[in-house]
C-alpha cells in the first residue's frame, strides 16, 4: 500500500482514464471520467446530456447507478493486488434525492470505503451536482476474487 493511501499503487486520473475506461465500455458511452484520486477516495464525473437523461429531461436513475458502480469498481480494484486479485460487483443500491435537468452540466460521484476486507469491500458513493448539492447516495458491495490460471 502506498503511504497514507488505501490504494495499493500510486495512480492518477489520467492513468485510469487511459487504461480503465476504454472504447466500447459503458462508461465511455456515458461520458464518465475519473477526475480525482485522494488518499481514501476516488471521484468521477458524468455529463447530464442526451446520453444520461430520461424522457422528461432529467438525469436517469440508471445512469446514476452506472456512474456509482463505475467509480466504485475502479476504486475497489486499486485497493487489491491487481496481479493476484480482481473484483466483481455483488450489490448496489441508491436513493435518488434531487433531480438534475439536462443542460445543468455534470454530476460528480465520490467513492469512499466503508469496509476493505480480504474477500469483500463496501463503498459509500455520493453523487453531487455542479453546485455541490446531494443528488444520490449509493452503497456498493464487491467481492474480491483470486485470479486463477
């Protein structure tokens, strides 16, 4: 583990965006990008535009969950020895607290761990609008699995 960090290796948003969010994956289609890596958190942003809204012009709840799971999964994957282990999502839930209208720019999801165990991790993810208002809260659980072969 790096000094004073939950992540096992030093990593930057630029490195993650170049390696984790590649062409063809859902995150790329939705415009999700990692924007910050802290000592104990990771943040991603997603535009509120034609790709992420529902029919009445507000942020789609499923897009919020995709953002939460993306940032949670990437953060979780950097908390294990990536040569020996990988993570898979087991459960995600969310409470949608505030609507965000198309054209109101972006939403920003910050993932922080509640539990970093040997076989599972639980993440708290808060999504906020550009004004810092809470839009959605999510809890995301992943399994930590050993690579074989």
